[in-house]
C-alpha cells in the first residue's frame, strides 16, 4: 500500500488496531456535494484529509472496507488531536446517502402491525411471523434534514413514520442471516413520509404503496458505523438471528412527544431482512433498507388506537409548517419542517 496523504504506512497500521466508531455525513457547499466526518460537533471533509477517499458517499461505499478503514484513520487522528483539518462552516446537511442505489422498507415491528390491524378490526395476520417482507420506494426522493415540500393531496392525512435504516456497504447475493450484519455499513434515522388518503385508495387495488409514499423518504442526520452501537447490543428475539440494539426511539411534532418506542422491539432483524432482500439478487453498496414503523410510530396507528378507546378522540395529521423531530439513541436527531407547495393540482380530483 502506498503512503497515505498525510500518514505513513506504519501510522496507518497502528491506527487500524483501534476499534473505532464514526459518523459520516453528506453536505453541500456552493452547490457541490461532499463527504465528511462529524467529530465533536464539527464537520471535516474526508477527501481533504486523505486524497484516496472519494468526495461523495456512494463512491466511498463502493470502495468497501478499505476506504472505510482509511476514513476511520482520519476520524481517529482528529479525535486524538494528531490531525487538525479546517472544519466546514457554511454548509447544508444532506441525507447521509443522497443518491442510494435503491431504497427498500421493511415491516419488522409486530407491535405496530398488530395495533394497526386491531384498529381496523381485523385479526393479526399469521404470515407476519413466517417471513420478513419489504417494499421498494422511490430512491430518487430521498431527503435529509430541512424542509419537506408537499403537494395538496399529500396533506390529505399526511403522516410521519418513525424508523431505523441501514445502508449496505458491500455487494452480496444469497446471503444467510448469520453473515448479513457484516454487509451493513451503518445505521440512520428514517422517516417514511406517508400520504394516507392516496396510500389507502390505491392499495384497495392490492398494489403499492406508490403515490402515498414516493414523494419523500427522509434519512439522517448522519450515518453511524456499526461499532458505535455495540454498547447497546441486546439479543435478538427468540427464534431470530442477527444483531439487535437497545435504542430508544421518539418523535416530537412541534415540540410535543407523540411517539416512543425502542429498536430492541424489532421482531425481524436487519440480518433477516437482508437475507430475504438478497435471495436470488445482488444487494449493492448504497442500498438503503428501512426497518418499518416502530410501535406507536405514526399518526395512523395513534389515531386508530385513540378512536378505538374514545369516539371523541381528536385525530392529528401533519400540517404546513409543522416541525418533526425524530431522535434515536446513538443515531442523533433528525429534524424536518413541513412545507406546503403553492399549487392547486390534485391527482385525487382526476378519479373517473
């Protein structure tokens, strides 16, 4: 291996002896996207510290373990004070993976599924416990912290969904759950935005979700490497395989907590979801996979439970200018502001 941009090879080897955690970010300066590392409240450009590290997240992930280790060297050097790069001051934080190769969303929390079905007065579906499922959503509608622009029809029962997401760090196919955690490059908060009227209407045809979901999926604020979460490790549920973590999950709307759950309540692990995703197909660096909604993690469930217990319950949906703050232990706080587009265009009005 050639010498690093600023480290000798021997220094590089010594730093690699440390087990390190790291927070990776994507950000914008002067309309150009960059890859950075978030250290002690500051952002530093990785490429400026090591010219062998690409200046965008997707290329970085495609470089696999070798580039991840180089980034950890930079991160460690900044932490111990052996490297003092110029910090970024004027920037816009983007989704950690601004251009994922795909985006899937799972259905991993039994509590949420059971509550939603109970509220619709239907029995729990037995197949939930047989295999994990997922759907593909619009990977070109990924957003990070900041404004979420919504069309008029989106405001017909506009909802948040509190989730965890992983990003894949290396190519694989036909991966067994016992090895699947090794393919995870990091974890993020995910808000699977949902326009419920559109969603419920189109799913009457047993297809979708499509227009009820494809306008915005939010991830952020940074990508946390798996080793940072090891201290929160707990066993997977009985008869399940893969890592699970005790991470408190909350969502506030306009400063009021509306949702609280925990990642440890996942019934299907990410390892098991990845096993199914990769059956007969390639998963790729930059693929994003969501957990599905945690119990109490959306207004659809909360409203349904409220009305079931009290016919006079005041239902709530997201409105223009609402501030949505999601916080997950170890993963940070993801903050968004709902913004109404100035338009009178309605696809709901186009029904025959």
